[in-house]
C-alpha cells in the first residue's frame, strides 16, 4: 500500500525517472541488500538521466534538423571528399559555439555539407546548446514577410535565441 502511495507522490511531483527507478529496485531483490545511500543515489541518478534525456529530446526536436539521424560518429572519412579529419574532430568539441564563431561548409552538390552541418548541430544539442536548421530561401521569404507585417524584429529575436543556426 505505501509503495503505491510513494509512486503516486513521485509522479505527482513529476519525478518520473525516480519513480521508474524505484519500481525497478522493487522488482530486483538484489538491490535490497544495498545500503540506503546507494539505493537513494541510484534513484537520483536515474532522475537526472531522465531529465537530461528529455532536455536533449526537446533541443533536437526544436532544431528541426533536415537529417535528424546525422551525428559526428557517422561521418565517413573513407569517401574522397577532402575532409580534414583533425579539423572536424576539433569542431566536435563545440568550443566554437561558446566562442561565438561561425562554421562555413563548402563543397560540390552531394558532398555531404547538409549532413555535416546537421551532425555538428546534433553534437551541439548533445552538449547543451540550442540549434535551428533553416533552408535559406525559405528563411529569406519569411523575413520579407516579417518585414512587411511588422514582425521583423520579433523574428530576429527568435533566431538570436539559438546558439547554432544552420543556413542551408
């Protein structure tokens, strides 16, 4: 009886990760032998992970990446695209985001520019930064409309909220 009440209270307080971890601990009899501090630490860790995963999912959803499955770990260096592997590895550090630096990716059609941009944005999201993917023709169209209807400044402020802005 008290277990159900505890789970209900955890969920009412929106500690969903902790509630799930508590249920898992109850289902695994070997966790009963752990000291209270260790069990409680496991509950808190699970809540932390749950919240971080939700934040990441929110940032990735808000980014609207053209290639959502793109990630820096999937970059193929074997294809002859003249990729500078050391430079790309430095970019995966996302220091360039904190330093407010720009990254310009150039190359012929079909060389993977959009994939690289989405992969870098996805890595930035994993590191806690916000990102947004925009097709440039559509953005310019939206900005022209915003200028006409008087919402240009508001739209610029919306774009400025993102740490990484991909213009493709």
